[in-house]
């Protein structure tokens, strides 16, 4: 848990605001949320943050991976396809009007921040309305080096998808593993650009916005990002507060955040990266969450 640092900081600075650290139950069916495609933890320079044991190297954890990913436009194409699936889930759950469907609004915000073309977004919403029924599932897995994965799928044939996920895991040093989800906590996550924001300022922003914690991380192009974590029910409040404080919100949504991390050496990291790529290449997979920490 990364929250204690901020709790401590809050206790020091504002005796009235006691952050609640509830543990929302993990449901098998996820509402759509945001995804930071690659993220990691950073050992922060500031004194206060050093109290936090969970933090470690926060540059993009995949930056040292030997395994070379495919061409960039292919990766973008795949990302847009996944956004399309998230849109589909959101529309199914709450309709196609983003003014009435907050989850959809959050996803569209994220699509735009990743420069997904408007025509593609509109097409995804249109086709979501007509798509044949599909259901969401979450597979729990263990990967190379003992890392834990949650694999969210959207499928019209769960037995086929189950077989395929199992095959990909077996082929790449993983296996299905019940209980992995208990290592993840569902949190509200608001992501803003982290350029020119000191750790001290980030913590202040977190306190001012009512977030429980803030992590420094990077996007897939290694640009610094700040992720503000909060209670599921506080997501919109934190998002709105950060905007009021002048932050540009890149995404806001519910995510699975690891409670404890698996530090992987370089070989395991390579293997895990190949496994996660393979899972992401499966057309039924929406997102993969992991608890991997790169060994620094
Ligand atoms: C679902 O997939 C399984 C395994 O591939 C297949 O045997 C079955 O016929 C499929 N069911 C439907 C309704 O398509
Ligand atoms: C960050 O600071 C540098 C140097 O002060 C400046 O050149 C750059 O434009 C700033 N970037 C952002 C995103 O504010």
C-alpha cells in the first residue's frame, strides 16, 4: 500500500482531513476505465516519500526490456482497437450519450488525449450500439518470476477465450491462478502530465484535490506523468479538483492497482513482457493489469 505516506503528510498538515482507505470489493465485471499502457514506480527524491516502501524505479518499467515491440503504428492501431472495446462496454452499460454516461465520457477523454481520430471514435460508438452481445470476464494469472496478472476480456464465447488465454499463458511461462485478484485493489486513477512538477508540488496537489496518493510514472513515450489515486467514489471530485488547480487531465477512470509488487530481474521482465504482448494481441483481451516492478 502506498497510501501511508500521504496519510502521514495529511496528518501533519491538515488535522481535519482523515483519508479513508476503504477496500472496495473486486468485481468480476469491470466498468470501463483508463489505461496507462506502461507505468512504473519511482524512488522519489523528496524526503517525505522515502517513507514509502512500495516505491521504486519509476521510469517506464519496460524501457530496459530487450524484446523489441512491433512498429509504432501497429501499436497505435492495437491501442485504438482496445479503446473501441472499452467504448463498447461503456455504451452497453450506460448508453451512447457521454453526457449521461460518465464512464464513456472518461474513455472518450482518454481517446482524445491519445489522438485517436474523431472519425474512429464516432465509428466505435456507432458500432457499439449495434454490436452483438458479449460478456466481460476477468482471468487471474501468474506469470514469469511469480508476477500476477489480471486479464480483462470481452467475448461472445467464453469457453473459446478461456482456452485461448490458457494456451497463451502456458506457451509463455504463465498459468491461470485463482486468487491473483486479491493482490489488486480497485482505485480511482486520474492521470496528468508530470512535466515540471516537483514531487513536493505533486503531494500538495494530491492533498488539495483530495487524492490519497500520487505516483510518478511515464507514458509509453517516456514522458513523465502523475497518477493520482483515490477512492472509487471520489474519482470525479478528484478529477474536477485537479482541473480547477490548473492540471490538464489526460485520463480518469477506475483501475486495478497492485497492493504488492513483484520485482523481476531482466530475464523475467523480458519474459513477462512477451507474455503480456501476446495476451494483448488476443482480440478478446481488453486490458492486462500486472504487479510488475522492474529491478533497478
Ligand atoms: C465456443 O467455442 C468453443 C471452443 O472453441 C466451440 O467448441 C463452440 O462451438 C463455440 N460456441 C459457439 C456458440 O460458437
Ligand atoms: C518545463 O520547464 C522547461 C524549463 O523551465 C521549459 O522549457 C518547458 O517548456 C516546461 N515544460 C512544460 C510542459 O511546462
